[in-house]
């Protein structure tokens, strides 16, 4: 890699112009909140109506006009297993269009720090645990979300190619399962944790009706509060790191069954949990190895129990009124 010391040491000051793509989403808004709290005064964002990130010409014109010094790419088409499996074309094409346009314009208009956000679903289904960054492309992907994963793999590889060829400092962060304020609670497109919050809340309102869940409940999953991911983005933006691909995780895992019981208790649902074992479990274990980032000085600070309580009372209940 030809990344230079000058690029590694680039300082993003509090008055530097920072563009957060996807600033109204769960991750983008968390990054915005943290940077504002830290005293950054020149943040910019555009809604999808104001700037269609799939439009190459529009994105290039935006970069030419605004000249951001740093870019946080939190823009993506996201969803759970069902959404990925039902809409493979959109998950692959739209995500590649969005990230390619952002990465290309960031390169052409000399952005000093580009942070590309993906997911640990980029790693093979049968990867040894915990999953290391070096496990990338060592085996087949999980079939149900391969479309999103392939898009994200192409994005991080494009960042690495730019670093290698042009000496840039484009960094890819791969967070584990995220949750927190601004999450998606649509049962057709949401991930497991917000879906469970909604199901248990609605069952509680429905006289504590039974809650039916997919699979056996045995798979183990790692969860990270979105504010902890924002802190990782802030850390990476301000630190000279030699790695350009980093996992971001809490280092703790929980079974889906135990997660369901924890959410059930938080919500106050007193009915039964029924498991539909005819439905797929997905990958049985997925724990990320975040030692590279942790050894550099970052760590997550939100315990899962605390994070779920905050998400329910300060996120979901406020969202539904």
C-alpha cells in the first residue's frame, strides 16, 4: 500500500467541512449528533430528494461545489434477511451505484478522509469465529444477504484500490449488528432486534398475546449500539491508522432466544414465546474480532441491556407516540 504519512496524519479540524451521506438514517444521524456534541461546526447533509446518490453527475457536481474535507458514507439501501432475499437486484445495484459515485467523487475532489461503512455480513458464512478482517473472500457468503454483502465488498475493495494506487486514506469500517435511535421497525425490512421490540410491544398491547418467532432461537449474535459506532467513526477520523479495513463490534454475543427474553422483559410482555422451527435460523454464530480497532484505542461503552432499554423508551415508544 502506498498510503503516505502525510495522508495518515491529515487533521480534520472542528471547522473542516464534513459531508455525512445518509445523515438522516440511524448511523448518519448518530455520527451527526456526536460531531455536533464534539464541537464540529461545518457539517453538511443532503436528503435523497435533494441529492440522488445514484446519479453520478449530480454527485460529482455536489462535490465540486462543496469541496468537503472529510466524508462519512452512511448511505445505503439496508434491510433484514427477508428484504435482501426479496429484492436482490435493488440491494446489489443501488448500493454499488451509491458507493461508487461517492468514492469516485471523493477521490477526484481530493477528500482527505473517507470513511466507508459496511457490515460484517461481508464475511463468509462458515468463517471461523471470531471473524477477522483477513477472513474476507475465503469462502461462500450467506445466501440470504449475499446481494448487500457483494455490494459492500466491492466498495471496500474500491477504497483499498484508491489507497494502493493513489496513496489516499480511505478507511472501511465493518460494524456488527446495529441498533439504537432511528432504527427501522418495519417487520418486512427490519433487522432482528428492532423487529423483536415491535413484536413484543404490539403483543403486550394485544393483551399479552403470544409472540411467534423464526427458527430455533439458538443462533448467537453480537450487537453494537449505534452511538458506539459513531464513536468509532470519530476515532478513525482523527487517528492515523495503518489499517484500512476494521471490524467494529462489542465483543459480546447472545443467543436469539436470550435476546428475545431480554427484550420481552424490557417491554413488559408477559405472554408466551413460540418458535417456528420451519423457518431458517441463518448463520449459527457471527462474532467479529475487533482487536485491531480496540488495540488502536477504541472500545464500545454501551451494555446491551442498557442499550435496549434506551432504544425502547427513547426510540421506539417515542416514534410510535
